[in-house]
């Protein structure tokens, strides 16, 4: 790093330390830009892939009202992907390249979406737990030091709060129902609890990016801090409607004022993240098929844009 770059880096660090926003035309370190591209694109991919477990249940929702709500939620996820790809493009990357990385399996997305949605109760568990974890992760991102990302997250978080309420509403209704419905809700919680806690990423001692991201004000809290917040928030919600958290080590700690909880299966976490989860192949096949089937739409839009440009 030469003297000029070092001075720019010092000015950048001081600016960020004052909790000010970096905009696309501002100077930024290469590491900051690369980190944001990686994080925002993975976030966008997660929103797009995240439509798949729920889209499978739109036609099988138990009522017209539930169908409309779920359809609106899946539509929201598509919009979130759009906001985030747009934010990533302000960093100088091409959206088509990001999508190619997703379709080829090169890019990562949240490991949670590689688990199957087996029953209607899964729509409740996903909304309550998965979107609940997402909110816990994403609300601090509204204060991210990179302006376009922070502004995108403000709208995303408003919509995610609706998604969480939708999921918890489903679980509440099931817990008022028959024994089979209650068992179905408990089974969904049993299957989604641990993967939801894995959404916060590796433990702090094994996280390779957290420390620097917090210095740059990309992140505000560590993975383990956010995971603990999720546990503390969710356990009372489960108890309120009669669900039991599937963790024999879970207990309230009077000394810390938090819940103690069991160890996450990091072998499973790494296995799913590396592409060996229950639905990894299925998810990529579905995204590739949708991309191929939609080629004519993209081609028609480009042809229309070119024709309009020529006329002008």
C-alpha cells in the first residue's frame, strides 16, 4: 500500500468510525468492496432460493386467505432479491454474473433453504423461525455503513416482520386444533429449530469475517450475540402457545439473564453449507430450470428495449 492509499484508508476508517454512510462513488478499500459484494449477493441469492420451500405450498394452502398471504410473502422475497441485486450492482458487479455464480453452484446462499418443507406447519415454522432469525440478522444492517445496502434493508425488514407474524399465526392456529395438528406443529418446530440457529453462521471463534466487518460497521453484533437474542426471544413465544423447544439443555440462567442452550451440530452445518444438504441439488435444479424457462422473457425485453432505443 503506497502513501496515498494509506492516507485514503485512514480517512475511510475515520469516516466509518463516525457512523457515516459510504456511497457508491466514494473511495473504499478493495477488501470492503469485496466483502460487501460477497455478503449482499449471498443475501440476494438466499431471498431468491428461499421462495422455493414456500412456493411448493401455495396451491395446497388450507384456505383462500392463507393462500393469498403466502403468495404475497413469496412475492415479497422476489422483491427482496431485486433490491439486493440492485444494491450489489452499485459496487461495480454485473447482476448476470452474480446469477451465473448462483446457478453454477459457485456462490453460496443461506443453508436453511436446503431443508425440505414437508407439511403445512412448515410454513408456520419457516415464517416464525427462519424469518425471525432473518430479522434478528437484518435489523442491524439498516445501520450498515454502506448506504445502498442500509436503505434496501430498511424496506426488507418491514416486510420480514409481516412474514414472521404470518408464520407465528399459523403455529398458533395449529396449536388450537386437533391432536394431529398439534403434533404437526411440534414436528415442524423440531425440524426447523436447529437449522434456524445455524442461520447466524459459525461461532465467533470460527468466524473469519465478523471481526473486520464489525470494524467497518457492516455488522453491528457478532454471530453468537445474535443467536442468543434469537433464543431469548423465541423460547417464551413457544411456551406461550404450548410448543416445546427441542433442546434438552435449554434452561433459564438467572446469573446471565439469558437462556443457556445446547451445542449446534457444526458438522451438519458445514455439510449443508458445502453442498451436501437434503435439498441442495433440488434447489439448484429448480433455479436453473426457472432461469432457462424464463430466457424468452429476458430476450423479448432486451429486443423491445433495443427497438425503442433505435426509434429514439
